[in-house]
C-alpha cells in the first residue's frame, strides 16, 4: 500500500529525511516511531503529498504519489498535524463540509461514520462544546469520509487522557477488523503501538534504524535480571569472559550472542561472586526503542 524508495528531503540545507526505504503491506497496522525531529512527520507529509521530496520515489495505493497524486490519495484518509474544524458548527455539519473536499458523501454514510467513531448523540452539538477526546473522534470521522483503503494517523492519541487513549485504540482495532483498512500509525505512545501494530519502523535523525515485526524487537536483545553480591565486580567478570555486552540500572545485563544464563552463573561462582537471582527479562518495545536510541547516540 505504501512504498518509499531512497526518499530524501532537505530543508534549507538541513537533511530531514535521508535515503528512506519503507514498505507498508496491505491489511497491516504499521507503526512509525521516533523522537521529535526524527523525520516521522516529514515522511508522512511526503506520503500525503503535502511535502515535496528532494529525491526518491513514493508509491501509494499502486500510484506514484508525486506524478499521479490525485489517484494515489483517492482512497487515503488521514489525521495529520492538528485537524481544524468550524467550532461554531455541529460535528455533523463539519463532516458535510469536509466531505466536499474529497467526494460528495451520502448522509447515510456520514451517519454510519459517526456511529463508528462513537459520536452518536453529539453529532448535532457545536464543535466548540466538544471535549478533546470528542474532537479526536471527529478527526477520525473526517479521515474516514473518502471511504479509504489506507488510513494514516499521525499521533491520534495526542493529548488524550488514559480513557480516551483506550477508546481510540479500540476504535482503531475495530476499524481495522471490520473495514479491512491498512493503517500507518505514528505515535509516541509505545505501549499503544505494542498493542496495535504487527510491524514497526524506527527513525533516528532522519534515517531508518530498524524495520521489522514486534516479535523481532523482543528477540533482538536478550536482557537478564541479575542479583549478586557486587554488581560492578560481576559486570567486569562477565565482560572479561565476553558473556555480556551491556548493563543497565545495576541489575540488568545483556547477554552476548551465544551466551546462556547457566554460563553466567558458572563463571561468577567460579570467580567467587555469589549469585542470588538470575532471570530472563521479557523485552518490551520501550526497552528495544531506548536501546536503539542509545546505540545511535553512541555511534
């Protein structure tokens, strides 16, 4: 559904996106991660034709997004940056007006979208009376107006309280399940990405530093919780034996490629260092993301 090939964007001499290759397959929920300034929004802007790439090729829904923008975006819905509405009009009237920017939308379709996003009963109220969560649902409704095959969501949970984030997650999953949408999701909320996405890409300083499945992030690095008499001494012993590559918080060690926990215990005991506890730590997306960020800073 989306394919970027060696895409580059330069703003006034500053490299914002550098040789980005990215593929989003039909039917998946794909997460795009990175710190502020990593290049996520610029990349999404280029996909949506709102930012012109300096070089490279962008294909969306089988069409060239640069030379054939209208066909590329015909079946694409998006929440990008801060959606703007007419506060003095109702949510329903906003959707009617916004539908004319894409294609005329039957009233029944608008009512159906309102029900999908959970605004039934408030669609006739002026938008200025909406809570932040209701505005987020209205933004999602606007993105669904063109009856999209591809939905692009840039920080859809931004500013929402925990209940609102939970409701947005359930809505996204339901739309994916019932409408068969392909979804590209950019978010700082790593726990939400972990619950929504099957594949992710991580960007850092304009470059893609990882693309793969969530399962791969959990097996990329093996961390072990280690409780010993003297952690600093144990770290030196295990590093000298080339059994670990990294430590964290004076209680976690990262196993070397072929190392096993029993080898750590045997090595420490042989050197007279008591081991009180050793246990595998399940790798979370946050662990993986932070480790990638640290490694990029170190390089």
